[in-house]
C-alpha cells in the first residue's frame, strides 16, 4: 500500500496533508508522522501547505525549486532559507535580489525580515540590504559591498544619460541590459552596460517577481 501511495505522490509531485491522508486512508496525525519518516520537503510559501518527496524537487543553484507557484527550499523553511542565502552572499544581498531568488515580492515581507535574528538589515541609499548578523561574516560582506559601491560610482552615468536609461527601461522593461545599452548608444556613446547596472542598482529598479501568497 505504501509503495502505491509513494508512486501516486511522485506523479502529482506536490500534495497537501489532506491529500496524503486520503491516499493512506489514515488520520492526519499518522500522515504527519509519515511525512517526517520520509523527510519530505514543505513549501515555504502558501502557509507551508504543500509537501514534496525528497526525490521530486530539482533545486536551482540557490537551493530553490518552484512548481506552479509553490516554492520549496533545500535549506528548510523561509527563515532558514533567508538566513542561509544572506550568510552565503559575498557582499550582502538586497531585499529586491533576495525576493527575486525566492520568487516573492518584498513589501509583504519587510516586517518579517526584521524578525530574523540571523540577518542584519541596513538601509543603504534607497536599497534595503541584508548582511549576516555574525560579526566576522558581516565585516567581510560590508567591506566588499563598500568596494563595489565605490566602483559603481565610477561608472554612474551623467544625469542626461540617466534620463535616457530610465525612459528606455520604462518602454522596454523586459529587455536585457546589453540590449538596452546597444539601443541607447545611438543617442549617447557614453552609455555602457556597467553604467546602466550602476544606475538601476542605485534606484533599486529590477524585474518584477511573483506575488507572495
């Protein structure tokens, strides 16, 4: 019976505890025990409603797997995943980039971010940046972050170029930075991909991500 159930769960990929209970024909309590025995993954969004067997997720380089808007992490729940991603980031990570990796929007999570003791949020310019709360890791991250900001300042576009870049991003939000640079170079030879990246980083502009359920 258990083998048949496992085959069905592999076929549907993700499932709820109610679905598992019906397949096993057992109580919810017993279903939870089976999940623990299988070391099944639990989604970090949708209120941890969904589960997946360990053989199902195909995690990306950040340890994230998304299936039909349902997100799983090999690092654990949302708190554990955020703590891991921040600790592993060489120079800290912005809220925007973190949410892009997780597949969520930042606004509903701002208060939640500040409750995670393993990270240290800091407002740098217009961006909310997360560093590790571990003092040694944080020191290395901030040093690298500061070095990158100095480099970005050297590549920041002129104010007239900045207007051209921002207007172009409004018109073509899904185009790559390289394509944007090639198009704008016809209007200003000083616009480079580096200048565009520096400007967008300063204003915290990027592609939109899916809403957090």
